[in-house]
C-alpha cells in the first residue's frame, strides 16, 4: 500500500462544520396504545375465530417500536381467544436459514418472551400456485397451515423499483412470507417487473389463504411512528398506495442536489436492505428507481454489528475501508444478490487501509481542481440525517434553507493515530 499512501498523502481534505437539519416531527405520542385502540375498534380481531391458530408475520428491519407493537397485537389476539405464533417474513434474509431468521427477529427485539407467542422459523414452503406468467408462488408452510394470517410491517419507498406497492404490506405477503424460495421466484424476472409481480403474487396468496388483516406503520424522518393503521385484507390493495405516498412525503433527505463526495460512517442491514438507503444517496442498484442527489464519489467507512457480516450495498459505493471489508460474511452477502438477482451491491468497493485514506481517495477522484473546495457531506447513516458534517464550500447554499442550521465553527477533520475518524452517535450530538 506504500504507493497508494504516496498518491494520497498530500490530498487536502476540506474543513467541516456541524449542521442540524429539521424535519416534520409529527408523531404518535403512544403508538402502542393507539394500536390497542385500533384493534379493539376495528372489526378485524373480532373476525378471528376463538381457538384459531394465527400466524403473525414479522420481519421489517429497524421498524420503530416493533417488539411492543407485536406484543400488543399478540395480546389482543389472545384476548379474542386466538392462538397466535410468530413467523419470520423476510424472504432470504438471515443468511437464508431458519436459525438466521430467528436470530434476526431476536436482534429486532422479537422473541417468544417479548412477543408472548412462540416463534416458528422454517424455510419450508408450499407451492400455492402459479401466475398466468407461470411464475410460481410459494408461502411459508407454517403460515399456510394457520387458520389466519396477520402481517405487521412499515410502509416506505423501495430501494430498487417504483410502483403503487413498494416496501410494505403487499411485498411482505408476496416476498417475506415466501421465504428464500418465494423471494427467489418473485425476483426471477428482475426488478423491471417487480411493480407488477408483487401485487400479483400477494393477490393470489390473499385469494387462497386466510390473510385476515395487516398492521401498517408510517414513520417520520426521525424513525418515529407518525401513523398506524389496521387494514382488513380486502382493503390492503386500496389503502397501501396512500400510505406509501404519505411515507414518501415524510422521508428525510440531504439538502443538496449535487455533491462531490458523500461519506457514510455506517452501513448495515438494520439501516436499509441496501445497507444505505438509495433514496437518500441517489445510488440505486437498478435502473428502475430514481431520486436523491447526484453524488460523484461515495465512501462508506464501517459495517454495523447487527448486519452480522452482510454488507449488501457496499458495491454501490466507490470506496470503503479494510475495517469494513474484514467484517464481511461473503456467504450471507452473496445470498442476497443471488436471491434478488441484483449482484452489483454485493461487489466490493475499492478498499483502502483507513478512514482517512478512503476520504482522501474520494476527494482525489471527485474531478475538481481545488480539493479544499470539495462539496462534501458526512453522515452517521442514512437513517439519521438531522445532524451532519458539511464542508465549507456548501455553507453559502444553506443560507436559503430555513430548516438547516450551522451549529459550530469550521474545523479540520480529525483522525486518530490509526487513521480512523470518530464515528459514534456522540460525534453527531449538537
């Protein structure tokens, strides 16, 4: 690496200022209490027969208050005389193993103890039928054998395609409940056809299996629940597009249309299915979704422990670090690419020995003459965009943005003796 260090040694990094961005913070004060009230007020739980075995499909990564919401739903089902159990509904995630998927739920805080119901995790599926296109439709065997199915998920924009149903209820029914085999089948024709495949597969499942209702949340830009709905199965097709539009309007965003360099401290499956949300970075894994800023060079510095080595998404970055690369479980990461048929995110970005060299490489290759004038933004992750570091060249553009406040003086980026930059939550508290 001596030659690499010599190429990057004299690259100047811009001075950075701490910035706070304010978003719409509308939220439910007590979403768990709201769910209890909705379940008691809607003719949904009451339609589940006493003694019925109810499969509660759970699996949305990072969904706010998930353990409490699942526990509330289980409690209401039990109060109605039902016998609920939890099924992981996450396609091929968790390394496409039953143990891995149960471990993912545990990381999310959903266990038999917290939910008040057993977790039945298996990759075993049944073939439910075929679409007119001959696409096979698979469903978790335990869920298919239940007397009723209830889906719990957050609704938000997808990272790889656009349509009336993206990441939410229909997708969890179609892909999440399909386990690895169902997810693989639904992705078989590629994301170009996903907007049609998801509602078609979910529609067939709801025709042939007793899907009773769904619990849907919409979150604000601070990952707090702004809205919660209990949706009867017959209404999902009509209600979900409106929930998606609401979720899109509440999403956080970077306040710059174009950047020379974007630096993200942490990527991970607990942050986004793509490690970092392409809706934020503008770096999409397919040509079937768009939006966000134009970013010339993207550097990602580390991988969350909760990802358990799955660095899916690192391939959409230009540079990363040895620290991140050393944490990769390639089997877990490649399982995502092989199942989704989209393998660019599971490639490895250019690996540099340290954070400092990764940042310098991004600046050097950003196609500007004055490196000190680099338009650079650094964020903790794509879920937290209310605090960020912004380079000097970008500060004049903030004057016209009343929702953005500069919170401190410009300062050089600081690295320790090993070339690492401090990147904990405390380094974004101002």
